[in-house]
C-alpha cells in the first residue's frame, strides 16, 4: 500500500477526463476564485467549498489504475470556473481557465500553454474510455493548489492563489476610488452560472456563487415530480440554508443578482439571501435564465425587500456582451 502511495506521489496525480458532451474549443473568462474541491478514491461524490455533490450523473468516481489516480477532470475544471474542450478529429484536449489555455494531445508529450510549447513527463492517454492528463502541469499552469492525502486517499484541488490575486486587485480598485460590482448567482444546472460569468466579464465584476448548504440533486429539481424544489416553491416559509458566507458585501456598490426561474419566480434560496444580507443602498440588477418565463414576477418579489431594484434581464446561453451592456445602460 505504502509503495503504491509513494508511486502515486512520485508520478504525482493524473486526472482522468470524461469526454462525453465536451464542447470543442470552449473558453471562459471568469474564475470562481476561492473554490476548493475535495475528491476521494472510489467516491462518486465530491465536495465543492464543503457542499457535497455528485461528480457527474454517471456515478464516476476517482480511481487508481496502474498506480495512477484518475479524476474526472471536467467536473473539477468546470466547478473551478474553467472549461474543457475535446476535438475528436485531432484527439486534442483544450482546457481553458481565466485567460490561460492548455492544449494537449493524446499520445504526445508536447503540450501548449497559451501557444507556448512545454514538455510533459507523461503523455495524455485514453485508458478505459478516459483521457488521462498530467495534473502537475495543469495545476502549475493554472496556478491551482493540489494536495494528496495518502491516508484518506483524498485529493484537494483549489484555486486559492487566484483568490488572493483577485482580492489584491479588488483592493486596488477600491483604493483607487473605483466603484466595485459583484455578480452573485445561484445555479443548479449551470445555465445561470454561464450567464453570470458573461456578466462578470462584461462588467469587470467579482463573482460569487450562492452555494446551498444542502446541494440540489437531480431528483431535487425534477419538477415533474413532488421534488424538493417544488415543495420549497410552494412553501411561503421555506428558506433553504446557504453555505457561502458573504462577508465583504460592503465593498460593492452594485450587485448583479442571478438565479433560474422556478415556477415563475426566483428560487426560495434567493429569499434566504435577501433576508440574510443587507443590500440597501446598492444598485441591484437582477438577471435570470428560464425555459421561457420572464423575470418580472421575481423582480416584483425582490422589490418587497429592495424597492429600488432595477429592471431585470432574462438571458440565455447566447446572450451577448452587447445585450448585457444595453441592459445596464437602460437601467441607468
Ligand atoms: C423546479 C423548477 C421549476 C422551474 N420552473 C420554471 C418556470 O416556471 N418557467 C420556466 O421558464 N422555466 C422553469 N424552469 C427551468 C429553469 O428556469 C431553467 O432550466 C434555468 O435555465 C435553470 O437554470 P440553472 O441551470 O442555472 O439552474 C424550472 C426549473 C426547475 C428545476
């Protein structure tokens, strides 16, 4: 066992990539700074900032194959605010995080970080339908922290370095007397998360996720059944607890508040957020994603807490930066 663990440590960890459903050449501009993900060998769940959730719907768990640890990297990279692309024709994997891009090719020890060639000690390979990527290179390139605990067989991946960087940048902006804005969003299936990231980029805002204390499982949001989300929406008193602590909201003049529409209005966790934090005096700009419903009912609900709330925007995955800027201009 010890030999196995030391072999794992020697070669460091290798991430396994589940390629199904990956969009080629995807790019993201925003990082979920301060995200800490803990995974464990054989466990299909991971924790993201302490909240437990399934790694994917297939029940994929990190595993050790040939003394190497395989993790489903897609979930990790996406949770941390990056994206994964796969080009089946060229067998190329593209990882993007913030402004950095890594390109790797199956079977090749040549990798490219922002177009600059680098040599890998281990070539990415497909084993059992998964692409194995050298985590040391990825972690160093994206400045993630990766820790391996041999006793508990836990792997911790975090982007705290970036968090510190962005805190400094944030502080700089404040000292320079600039107005600061934050995008704060809740999202279960990432539609609102993607829109939130676009808004954060378009407005140069810091971005924060409202993470529920009890994560929503697929069953919890299966709205054709008597699911948790439906029960909460039908219960005036439901206030799902929030795991995230927002202790620096005083720094922000403007808050872009995002959520999916659930049964015509905002999810009850947004009520929890509005009742927990005092946002009075700030410019509040609500935005949502939905199947088709508009945002106006939820804006009315926010008005009960914050009478000066601005006009909301319903967005989609194809909402453009120009549309975001027009919404902001029209709200002035
Ligand atoms: C419990 C529940 C209720 C929903 N109710 C509505 C609705 O009333 N109108 C609508 O257009 N979409 C509705 N949707 C669809 C979501 O608003 C839509 O899929 C949204 O983009 C999900 O955002 P997310 O990926 O950020 O979680 C509902 C989804 C769930 C889970």
